[in-house]
């Protein structure tokens, strides 16, 4: 039975009645989203897509890197803190998120399943070396073409975000884990998600 629970008492009763409550959160948890990362016709879909990454890497990084820096400046909202407290109290057994900002982890959620990955870490697909945003910024600045490349000796392969790009399949391990968690739930709560990306 699907509840549209805007009444806090109804929601609390549903949480407390569950043995395995699972929560799915969207990209906009805790406040208005100034960056539209979910609309198929938005700037993110055009410029942070797999196609843009492969065919126009300079334009991709010109858009993606400053956007990732903006996302990195976010801080956990009261909703992130509340979810982490409910996890610690044993009310929420698992957390799945569409967010790419790692705010659940920063709010002390134990092990959120990030089905889209994160925009805060880049990696080399050749040697698997990982880089944080400050390192990537320095690599972009030092690059002659604006594309960050791996610094592992002899590699120099172009880096890519760990997060899912528009037009790219979600990471299989995260999706499989999310399905397993959802299948074991006796209550599933969706917060701030339209359950769509178009």
C-alpha cells in the first residue's frame, strides 16, 4: 500500500511499524535545487553527458568541473542529519540515494548506496587511480587542452568522473545492491524523488 505521508505522525507510525525500513532519497533532498541535474533537456544532460565527454572533452570539463565545485560546496541539510539519526537509532535499516554529492555520508549515514555514484571523485579507467576535485582542478590548469589526465607514471590517460554521466548506464554493483536492499524491505520510503530522470 502506497502512502502519501505528509503528516509527520502517519510517517512516524509507518517507520516504527517496519522491521526493515529502506529509504530512497533524490537529488534535491533538503532544499531547492539550483542546478537541474534531472531534466533530459537541461544543461547537465547536454554538457555532462557521455556523448559530450567522448566527443567534446574540453567543453565537457569547462562545464563539469565548476558544476562539481558548486556541488562540493553543499552542506548536509536537516533532512540528511535526521536520516542519519534514524539509522543510528535502528529505525532505518538501509539508505539508497540518487544524490551525487556525498551529503549522506557527511551527515554520518553509515553506508548509503549511491546509485549514480559521485561527482566529487574522478578516476583513470586505465590504471584506476583516483583524484579529488582540487587535484583535478590543478590537472586541468596544467593541461594544454583543458582535459585532466592521469599522473601515474607512463599512463596519462584522460580522467573521468566516478559518477554516472547522462546517457550512461548506472553502475551495476550499486544497482544490484539497491535492488537486493529494496527486495528485503518491509517498508520503502521515497523522499524528494520523482523516481524519474526525464
